[in-house]
């Protein structure tokens, strides 16, 4: 990672070091921290970890992977504007990329002025920082999601970018991991009633996706939903997340009462809950165990 100003993160996806270097040179002093990735696979891993604000990708990565990546990010509801770039491309290909979800197009080799205008437009699409918005005291979000675990990374990315983008990096990473853990618990163990040992066995036998598909076809389970409530309170200086599933709940008291060093394999993702509680000590369940709340202090 090569950083300028850490206020905004730009991910550049291109296998050409010269293109990466040119973009880096052009954005110097424009308030961007730069991350690079040579291909879509490493780019997706980077996006899951860092939640970049803006993505620039070569449109014609091998086998059209740049366009596929753009579609993937839109399908995952990643809240980061995607700018595509290419050399000597026909207009229909550009239109196709824009319709697939890109917000802008750059010609290669990249011109500084064109890049500056594209980044400025992309920045205007980013969520506003509520903490710095005059007059805003409280803000609430409510998301209702289905029970497909494959949708969780995109939901978490949206939550982080929209509600927690200004948190310190370490706190943001802890929150991302915690939300992901709690949402997987709500979906897998809550709504789909998949227990720990059952999941581990399915993973070991490479039939996890088959297990999920089978549960999602059961009439009593397939329509269950997860609701995510987010409350930002400027007066209390808190950001509160509440996740509710439609499952039977679980016996959470015994898990939270034990030492973090003692986590038996039969527990429902007990280790993950321990870690979540270590990051956010106010973690609390309702009596039934199908609703969990964490509070993020805002200093």
C-alpha cells in the first residue's frame, strides 16, 4: 500500500505496473490512499478486507474479467463507485460496462485531468459522514435480508461503508469481523438451523453449498429473514447495531459466561462470539437468543 492522505481509499486493479505507477503519480496530493491489485481474485479479497471508497479497474483483464468484476461488485451491493479503463475500446463496450454498473470510463494511457474529473465525480457519490454533517443528531437504518449466506459479505461491506466509514481502521476491521460473525450466526444457526458440527462436517466433505441449498428449499425455512437495525446517536456518541433472526434462538448465557480459552466444539460458533464480545464488551442477547446488539463508542 502506498498512502497519500488517508481520507479516501482508491483500489487500482491492473496487471500493468506502468499503469499503476501512472495513476499513483496523478493522484499524489489529491487525498487518496492507494491500494493496488493485479487481478480480480486478489481485488475481491482486498475489497472484503479494506472496503475501498473507489475502484478503478482495467476493463479488459484476461477473459473479460474487468467487466465481470464490475458486475460482481454491483451484485454484492458494494457501495464503492467503479471506474473502468481501457485502450482503444469501441463505444458499445463502454456502454456495456456502464450499464453493468460502472460509473465512469477512462482512456488508456490515463490522462491526469481526465482521472481527476472522474475521481471527483466518484467522490460525490460516496456516503456523507454523519458525524460531520451539521444539525444531524440521530440517524437510523433498517435492512431486511434473506437467509442466503453468500449475500453476507456484500451486506457487511454496505454497512461498513454507509454507517462506519470514518471509524479508525482497527475499530472498523473489528466491526467488520463482528458483523460478519453475528450475521452468519443469525442466518446459518438461527434461520437455517444448521448446527456447528453439521456445518463443520459439510465443510470437510465439500458439500457446504449443497447443505445451504437444501435448507433454503425447505418450506418452513426458506422465507425466514434477518433484520439489521443501525442507530447513530451523536449526543450519546454511539453507533448501535441490532441483528434479529427468525430462528428458535440458542443458549447464549453458558457461552458468554465461560473463559475465552474454553470453547468446546459443540458450541454454536462460540469462539466467534467470544471474539465479538472482546471487541465490543456491550454485546448482549435477548432472552430467546435470536436478537443480538453491539454498541460502538464514538470518541
